[in-house]
């Protein structure tokens, strides 16, 4: 039995949250053949709500860069940033001009005014509905496991220096950075699941497309990058499949002999 871990953004779906029919069909075939399929994402659980994704019927969800692990319908592991540490980090971020989105297992927190003219911010507001809360109005009462920031025109080096003791920073592009508590990433999530469920990590496959998938690639027994993904992911993977819209998931699972 193989345990296959799928990134969401850029792997399972595109920016408009469209999942290729071939990907859905391939995952069903994978499971019918006796293998397990998991989501493994940087998104926290509060931002995994789309029916078209959840209705696929994954065997588990590793969310928030390994800070929460669900398997067979149960939460088997979870880490939350302690309240004082969360406040200290947010104060540092905001004092250096960053616009923050705090991410938790139930809610995301952001100030609407910070993102009202931002394409990604508008998408978050549109997608989340009741799962979104104002950051400032709930100051210090957040339940979160990581955060993301827009770092446009910010003093990022000074900010990173202050955060580096407690957080790892992943820059996705020139404007977006992800701050994850030290000791957590997609790779540690896979290792923790294997430990708790008695899975041989050699029997795992990771499929992703971006910089925050590199730890997952390093941990898994075999790694696959989407052909439409970032160059850094393609260079790190054991195999590069076709693009998301060119049946990348289906072709990857077919190549591995899992369907």
C-alpha cells in the first residue's frame, strides 16, 4: 500500500479552485486500488472548506504545514502557537509594515482594510465567509498555528531577524511570505503521520508544485513535481509530471503504477 500526499494550490486545483476531472478520477482509482490519499497543504484547516475538494473523500488531511494531522476522520495531532508568542510575533510583523493573515484550524484572521484592494485578499474574503474574522477586533484571542504576510515595501530583513528564533520563513514570491513555527513543515507532517500510524515512510509519495513542498519532497519515499510548478520544485523532485491542466495528477499516478 502506498500513501500519497497531494498539495492543494497549483497541484490539485488552479487559482480559481478548479480541479481537473482527471485528477478526481485518478484519486478515486488510487483508493480503489487499495492505496491511501491525503491532502498535505500549507493552508490551515480553517481554509480547507471547498465542497469540490472535500467531496473527493481523502483519507486524511495534513494542514498548516504539518501543524495539524487528521486521519480516518480523527485529529491525531495538533500544534497551536501559544497566545503570548502569537501576540509578540504579530506585533513584530505589523511594526515592520507587513499586512498579516493569521491562520488557524477553524478561522483565519485579517483586517479587511489591509486587503480590500488586493487580489489574493479578495479571494480569501470570498472563499472563507464565516470562517474569516477581523484581526484587530480579536486581538490576542486568535487560535492559530501559522501566518502569512504581504511584505510589499516592508523592512523584511529586520523583521525576519526578530522572528527567526521561533519561525521559519518561506518566501513564495516577491510579495508573499509564510511564517511557520520552528520544527514544522510538510515533511514533518508526513513523518509524524507515519510515526503515529506505523507507516513505513518508504511507502509514501509526495506531489506538489512549490517552495513549501521541498520538505515534503525530502521526507517522502518518492516525490513528484507538477510540470506547471515552480522551477525549484521541479529541480528537487524525483519525477516531473505534466501540468495541472494537462492531467498532471493522473499521469503521475499512472507513471508510478498506482492506477
